């Protein structure tokens, strides 16, 4: 079974989308959407970019081993101002 998107009510009468792994683990929570239509558009956008979006690491380098792991994840064009760590 694949992971899934869960559309849920937000506290301020809006909506959020929760991305859930196949085992039920919460992976990510979206921004606030004021309508279901906006939330559904958000899901479509996530689906569009999730498989092709590059990993851009703006975190600290904890070790050279961690930096080497990131090199394998980073590919494609990087957003302006992005920093690529070198192992």
C-alpha cells in the first residue's frame, strides 16, 4: 500500500493536508488552506513536485559522512541561493 494524503479540519475553520506513510506514520503537515479547493490544489502540487524536486540542504554539516549522504540526494537544478555541501 502506498502512503496517502489525509484532508483534515484546521483550528481556524480551514483545512490542512497530512501526508502519511503506509504504516500510518505522519510524514508532513501542509500549510493552512482556507477552502477544500485550495487544499486539493495543494495536494496536486505536492504530487507534481515530490518526485522531481531536488533536496536543498540548509542545515549544518554534522560530519563528513552526513555530507556525503546528502550529495547522493541532491540532483537537478538548485534554487537561487541554495548551498550544496561537498564531501
